[in-house]
């Protein structure tokens, strides 16, 4: 009888541990495209604020935000699609639209005035929405959020990132770069 009780106890313990271990394998290492996105030219999306300068056109030079639909509202030409475009692509599009009956040879220059936010969740000092800074690593972002909590897994994190219009989640080391718009989730360590 003691042997049967022991076996039931072992089986119960295994039954409880198995889902926890399976939960740990829910995320896989980030795919190759995940890392390639960090070395690609910056792609615009909702929440970015741009400083657009049209040479010798003070009335057109200003800051413009990419709206939820992915457009900027630009004087004279109206809504211009910005989502997924690089700064150089958007400069060309704006210049072409201004050439269509508004300016003879527009010289358009665009810089990011403010990047879209990043989000930190999980085992950090203060979870929330934070400003992205170019060149930021995951470790920098966690520091901005008050550092790791005492229960945090400090080796790697899960990042959710939009790549080519698809939302992908992958597990990466804390030394990896962050992209604007990323959601960083710091997991609790098991022991």
C-alpha cells in the first residue's frame, strides 16, 4: 500500500510539472528574419513623428505624425501612405506628389523626430510604455523600466515584433537590439 501511495505521489508530481515544462517551450528562439530586421533600414509605422523639411518652403516644413491608418496628412497633397516605408522612400513619394502642380523641383528631407514607443511587461521594476531611442538594447530598455524584479529571468526575454506586416514573437538574449514598436516580456525564473 505504501508503494502504491508513493507511485501516486510521483505521478501527481509529474502531472503537475509536465505542463510547467511544456509552458517553457511555448516560445522558440527567434527566427532568422527576426534578427535581420535589426539591420534593415528603419520602416515607418503608426506613432512615429517626422520632421519634414521642404527646402525654401517654410509653410510646408513642420512635424507630422503617422496616424493609426499609416498615413501622414501633408499640406497641398493630402494623405500620404507612410507605413512600411523608409525615410528615403517617403521623401521620394512626397517630392513626386509636390511636383504634380505645386512645386517645380521640391527638395524634401525627412528625419524621425520621435520614434514610436516600446512596451515592457513582466518581471521589471515598472512595466509600461517607454520612449524608444535609436541604438537601444533590451538591457537598456529594462534599465529604463526600473531594472529586473527579484524574480526575473535575466538571461533572455521574449520580444514581439512586427516584421513584413506579420507579428512574430521570439526569445532573444538581453544584449540584442530593440526596434521601435517592440513589446518586451521579461519572464519569471523557475527557481
